[in-house]
């Protein structure tokens, strides 16, 4: 049987010959009169390894016949038996080839070429011995009858199969551990990448195992561990915009560094909270100290609760020495008073993960989580238990309660900043936008036509996507068309399609229109104000009758679609100018939605800026950040291009700024200069009551605003307040108010 390239556990080495492999097994284990044990693998009696009912030959058969038997059964030797089934010799390919070479006669009988003396045989009850490997093949005799053949391939197949079982068991345990684990060999080649690492790092084991770690993680310090041999613990790192505590240690065998392993603990959420709650620095420092010193304990027990393995962290956290727990059952440890209760025993009954809190002898309090490892039949094989020290967290509980209300406030603010819609493309953190999104999601449940109005760049298309994603039609097609981007002479055929011969250049088979393509889904008509009047009539009929006719066709086509329209123009004003049909407006305006410009929701600008910054950092593999001064300037700017302008500016800053920190000097001059000019310093000549000072400044600002702008709506936009506030204060200060 040809040799195969098998993957062995670490304590085995792939050698050049079966004899060398067997010696490795013998060296790793021990032999007694009952069995052979090597590295957890038991090699039992010959009868469990041999090939039963082997091919046999008779002494009077010719070597031609035997050669045919060898070829048909793919064997290179066979025992020779007499009519009574008794072993009388052994014939091999070598014997046949020698006979052909010396005699040149294929009719020579087996009896003339076989080996008949000093034939070594074994019993089915014999234990496998090292010298069996050297002999190559041994007849297995029970009484005087041949019952099997023992070969090198038989032995190696069993050894390899059992090695695979051990390897699979270890892989199952490693993949059950909560923390991501990555290990490399002495060359930096990734050898271990568990499921938690796949989930958190966005790579699969198939993608990375067997490749150099530098190809995937440029900032990894595991290569440094290989060089220095020194462990690095509780190091904070940033990876894929997330923060982790990393513990890296070398793997040493026989005094030589043969690899390195890293265990990660994600701390992204705590890191974000610590950045936002700056005024509770002392509290955050204590929490960070807990995280920095948090090493999870790990112990493994079998299905009966017997402890098989514990790590050093378990000893440190619980105060229990490994030699006092390994080999004992969890029930025995409870009876001895070493532990109060066992997650492993609870898991044995429930057959599902169990989490408990436990107080240890040394006074520490731990959070213990047991995870089951089941075989393919659902039987419990192992219990992998994580032990996490939460003593200091309990001590900090009282301090956390003192700032509970303040913490909740900031958590709510952070949560609102994280609210994302339309597949993560829209960020809504202002009350005005949150109310709008809630309205949009409610309207999405019904099938009414929707008209979305707002300035260019405010996110009208994203609102349309939110409606579609939250509607019963979300699985149907979502067809978009910009009515202003298609020439008028082509727009009708694009919307309604055409029949064969409808016009010069038309395809013979005709063409389906966008209405037809959107059947069962949603049709988004952007810039509906640019639709020509003649097509407005046809669109009105489609909305009313739920059917349309192709260009050049006569047969009406029924449709089942939802129409969402959007425009950045004032349709009411266009109706007065006879540029838009009033009846179509009322048909489209069943559910009107107005998306406010960015200057009316300035409190949303920081969240949007950070959202775009993170997205472009990830897109271009950068780590740019903004100073607080830059953020203030962004908030102060009036953003005539709205969210789209902000997005484009952030991308420009990310790719064009040579440093990792974006400062005021990196901003365009129009934004860096004029934005701050809007916040002018107020001078006073003498001390006067605060109320009168505020009213004086307020009156001056309103007078200047009304002198520059002609409508109360525009004044309100520039001052960042509601229109009703402008009207009320103008009346208060007796300022002549123009049209609203």
C-alpha cells in the first residue's frame, strides 16, 4: 500500500520508514503485557490489526496463476496452504521474479519457489511487537490454519486512525474556547486559528492556516515573540476598528522555541465608553486595570465530571493547585469543600451551556461558564469551562451605582449615535431624524405611494431604501430611475418599454419597461419634478389604473408595484407655474415625507463625521482621526450640499491628509475660515443686567439677519432655530418681518 502524507499531532514526527515511525510510537508510550500505549493511543492484539481471510495459494499452482492473483488483488505476497488448510510456505513477488529471471518458465509451481522453512508466524492473540514491522508480512495462524495476514500497512492504518481521533478531539476543545486563539510555528506560519478567531477577525481557518501571519496581520507581534522568546501580556491593540487585550506567549519544546500563541479578549465597548466618559477617569482607570489583569482560567473535564486538565490561570484565580484537582471528579471536589458548586455537573444534566457565580477558598469570586463538547450521537465527551475573576468588578459595583444616572445618559447618547439604517448607510442621532425614521418604518408597512422631498444630498434615496427594506415587498425587486438623467425622448420607452417596430432602431423582440421589471417590488422615481408633462399624464394613469401600455403597443399590462417618488424642488411652486400637474401631485403626495437639511440637525454632524471616517479608514486601511477643533468647524458650517457634501469632504480629508490626525490646517479654506467667522466675539462697554445684554445681542443678530435674507424661513435656517421662533422674536423686538 503506498505511503500517505498524514497530519500527526505534535508529539509525532513523519519519518522515512514504518520502522522509524513505530520506534517513535514506542518511545512516546509504554508496553505492558496487556496493551501498548503511546501518546494516548492503544495498539492491541494482532487480531484487531490483521487482514482477515487473506488470499492463499496452493503449492501446485503455477507462478503464472499466482502472478495473476497478485495483480487482481493488488498484493505482493500470500501464504501457501495444503488441502487441509495448513500453512506450508510463503510466496512473494520476489520469489516469482527470481524464478522468471533464473528459469524463464511461467509454468514453474509454487512449491518450487516458495519459502518453506523458518517461516515466522504470529497468533491472533499476540500483542504487536516492534520486530513485526521489519518482517513486512506475517501469516496469522490459529491452531494450524491461516486466519489472517499482518502487514506494515495494517499497523500504520490503525495508528494513523487513532492519531486522527486524538487530533480531532483537541481541535474540538480548542474551537469550544470563548477567546480567539492564534498560533504560529517557528517560521511564522499560522497553524491554529479557532472559531472565535474566525468570528472576530473576519477570516476563515481555510484562508489563513498554512500561510505566513504577515500576509494577513501586518501588525502582529507574534513574530517578535519568536525572536525574543519573551511573553507579552495584557497588551492593548487595535484591529479592524476594534480594541483587544492580547496575551502572547512562546511555545517551547525541549528548551527550544517552536512557535508562539496569542489569546485575544475584546474590549471595544469598554474602550468606547472610557473615551466618552472622560470626567470619570478614575473609574475608567480601575475598570481598565481589571481588564488588563484579566486572564481567563480554563479546565477540561470528561463526561463523568472527572478533571482532565487545568491551566495556570485557573490556579491563580481559584487558589487551587493543579495536582489537587486533576484526576478527581467535580463531586469529590465539592465534598472536599474545594468548590461550592460545579457548572460541569449542572451541564451534565442539562446538556447545554451553564453559567454560575462561585466564591473560592481564597475569597475570589468567579464567573464560571461550562460549554459541552458532544459527539455525533449527542453524547457528552468533554466539558470546557472558562473561569473569569469578577472579584474586583463586584467591589466596583457600588461605585458604578453612584454614577448610574450619568452613565445611563451617556450610554443612551452613544446608543443613539450607533443607530443605523439602510444597511448601515444612514446614521440618525437627532430627535428630528429619529422621529422621521420611526414614521418611515411605520409607513413602510402599508402600500401607499410616498413622496419624499428635501434638498440635494439629504438622503432621500436612503429613506426610500428604508421603506423598501421594512416593507412586505422587501424580497421583491427595487428598481431606481433618475427622471432627470435620461433624455426626454428615451424616458418613455425606459419607463413603459416598447413593442417590436415601435420606432426606428427598436429591438425586434421589444423591451420591457421599468414598471414591468419592478412588478412585485418597488419603483423609485428620483427627481420626479423633471418628468415631462406628457409623461406625467401617463404616470397618473398607471397609479390610478394599476396598468400601462408599452410604446407602440395596444394591450394593457397589469402591474403590482409600490411607487416612491423623490424631488429636491418645490412641487407646489411648480404647479403654480404650470410645470407640474396638480392631480399627479395629489396622487404622489398620499404620504408626504420631508427630509430636513443637515443645517437643521447640526447635532447629527459629529455622528455622521465619525461614521464616514470609520468607513473610509476601513476602506483604505488607514487609522485617521479628527481633532475636536475640526469637529467644531464641521458643526458650524452651513453645508449647502448636506450629507453628501459632508461624506465627500471626509473622504477627501482621509485620503489627502498625510498625518493620522486631521487638524484645522487640513480643512479647505472656505470651511476653516468662514465657519469660525460665524462665531464672532461680543464686546461690552460696561456691566449691565444679563437679561438686557442677551436681549440686546439677540436683537442685533435678528436685525442683521433680516437685512441680509428676505424670508423668515431662510433666517431660521441660518440661525439654526425654528421658523416660529424667528417670527415670535421679531414681533418681540418690533422688527419688520418679510414674507414667511
